[in-house]
């Protein structure tokens, strides 16, 4: 009785596995860029929602500063902006670390105490990675919309 596999059987199995891997790599790269864009857009949308909620709940102006390497939420104290919340460091290093390009029409989004936009209206952030992209808009009334 024969036990184990022959060298030819192992070689054929490895060749088939290699062909399947080569065929699926482009789809895997596309999937990874989709995941990166989704993660970055979810973080930016969350930061905008947190800043708007903080402005309404606490009755102060808050702003989100969008950058390729970090997200910041600041609050207005009457004379200057103070740090409120930061997305920095090893836990979140920004869209650029994920391989996502960020283009913003206005890098500062300010919400008033009622949750409405303060300053320039209709801020747009575009996130791109390879063939994937997402667009986030903030309207004058504070509405955040994510376009995929």
C-alpha cells in the first residue's frame, strides 16, 4: 500500500495554486483599495458627526481640521481654539497612511452651537485610492453626506 504523495502530484498542486493566486491578485488589490477608502471616509464622517454633536450638546462652536495625516476637533473658547479631540498617533495616522489621497475644498469645517455650518458652505472632501473614490460633502445646514 502506497502512503503519501508523489513529486508530480505535489508539483501539479503547487502550479494550480500559483495560477489561482496570479489570477486573483488584481481583484485583491482592488478590494484592498476599497477597504482603505471606506475606512478613511468612515473616520472623516465620524469626526464631522462628533464635532457637530459636541457643538450642539455643549453649546459652543467646534471645528474639524481635515488633513492627510490627522483629524482634529477643536472648540472655540471665546478668544481662541482649544483642542477637543484628536485622531493622531499609531491608532489613526490619516488617509495617507492607508494609501488614500485626500483633497479638501476647505480644510476647516466649523459648526455653530445649533449644529449649522459656520463660514464657507458646502465643503467637499474627496478620497481616492487607485480606482476607488468617495466624496463627502458638508452643507451649510450641517448635513454630512457620503457619496460612494
